[in-house]
C-alpha cells in the first residue's frame, strides 16, 4: 500500500481552475464519496473499482478538486 502525500498532510497541491484561474481546493479522495462506508475501507481495494483503471498499478490517488469561486470541479491523480 502506498502513501498519498495529500491524504496524509505531507504536502499541499496548487491547481488552477481552467474556468476562472482561481486556486482549486482539495476536497479529499474521490473514493470517499462513493458511499457511506468507503472512507473506512482499504484504499488499494477501492482503487480496483474507482473508475481509473491504472490508479492502483501507477500508485495514484484520485482527489476531487473544487473551485470556491465558480464551482468547477475535477478529479486529479496524485502520485503516491
């Protein structure tokens, strides 16, 4: 199991909104929004069905990023 630097507070990420150029805010792991129990499950198991076929093999953690100004959101893959 890999260690995501964002999930563990080891670093912050700065991503610019493609719509309004504001900084996007990290809203957490994509898998945490799947259902009410996914936040408590093993990340590697969840990555097998997260919709990103290579996330487990490439050691990537999908995070939801949201713009506080215009509401744009997107998923970015963070290298673990």
